[in-house]
């Protein structure tokens, strides 16, 4: 990962090196999948290959969506949710990889990230402005426990120890898709690219001699960034309480990032951005840190090599992990 500190703007000049002339052009491709906008920009020398690369990435996202969505009864995830409490279920390599990493992030965060939150998360409907009743929370919360997900790497099977478990991969599947999408672009010979899916982004190389400029949105403004960072070769994931939410009758913001301990929206933080080497990891960690809060979240990030974070708390104070702090601060 190559990172240029926002305050150390002069360092950005080091990346403004001359590049030798080359035939090619920047290509921009966008589409919709996994209930979010997919946007990519990459340098390609072959226009025909460039078009094929973009379509291959979009088809990959559609395929992963069909496989890992909870909104379709015939998806692999839905079938797993129906059967795994009765018997071990053999799953695809891709789904098993996502589940493995999800459990690892759960262990790292001591359960702040937990894909079994679907056991209560399914009661929320953000379009209909619905949240679970006290009775529904009481019924679903005991099943929110990642330790009840038993993975067998040799047999590649998944088993649930609790009949009430329902997995939801909304906090990690897009990160996996972004990593796979970058691998597809690389297979077409592309070496400079940006691939974004909602709050998840992966940067391949730099912008041909210049850094990519990435903005972290002000959580309370659609049109303003809280800060910008010049970056290269890095994965970036942001979780914010502004992504999916509604305001209830009391004026409280009900958003989609739920605390596994309470089944209710996590409080204390407005936005978390995590930087690392792959979006499968940063996607899960951004949710975990949001739930943990600024102090515990930074402690977790600072314990992980090659991972950094920017947190905007509920008082709109910005917190940086140790790797992003300017020298002397």
C-alpha cells in the first residue's frame, strides 16, 4: 500500500513523475449490481479488450449478487440459511472464502462484526421505515453469535449450531467482489485502475504517475468531503450512518449498521474509513470499527499491520490511526 498523508501535500509532488508516452486511453465503465452502483476507471491500450474487461467485471458482480444475496430464495446463501441448522452444507469456494474471512474479522473484533446479525437484521425494512419490536429483538438476539457458525475447510461445509441463525453478507460480500473485479482487470493486462462499489474501493497502481484522489464524505453533507487523500495501491472501505437510514417518530436516526450485542443501530460514530491491502478485509473491518466506536476501534486498527483508519465520531471529531498521523503529532 502506498499512502500519502492528507496534511503532507508536498509529498504528493513525489508522485508527479514523468511517464513515457504510450498509446492508450482512460476508460470509464459503470453499472448496477448488489443494490449499488459499480464504477470503474482504468487505463487500457486495446479498446476492444477494454470493453471486454469492463463487462467481465460487471458480470462478476451480478454473479456474486445472485450467489450471496439474502433477497432471493434460490441464492446459495438462502439455501445455506435454510439447511445448515439441520446438516452440514457443502458450499462453493467463493462463499466459503467469504465466510472464513467474516469469522476471522468477528474474532478480531470480539464479535463487533457478526454476519449472523441477519437473525435480527431481517426485521428491518429501510424502505418501509420499519424496525423490530421489542419482542422480535428478544426472539432474534440469542441467535446472533458467530461462534455458532461451524466451518470445515477440508470438507468445505458449513453448519449452524442454532436453528435461528440467518446469515447476511451485506457487510462483506461487496468487498470480495471488488477484489475479484480487480483480478479480472489485471488478467486483461490492466495495471492502473480504480474500482468502486458503494463504500468499497480498490486502487490498482497509481493514476499513471499521479496519485488517485479519494474523498471521505462529510457524513452530514451529500456534496462535501470531510477530507481527501492521495492514494495508490490500496483498498478503501467506508461505513457510514448515512448510507441506509430513516428517522423514526422520536427523531432518532435508524441506520443499517447494527450492534450484534443489541440488535439496534450502533451509536457514537458517523463514519469509518479503513485502508488495507484487500477490500474483503477492509469491508468487514469498517463495520467492526463502527460498532466498536472510536477508542476501541482505533485500538483494534493500530494492532493490525498494514491497516489504517479514519473515524468521524458523533461529535464530528476526526480520529486517525497511528499510521496516518503526521510525524511529530
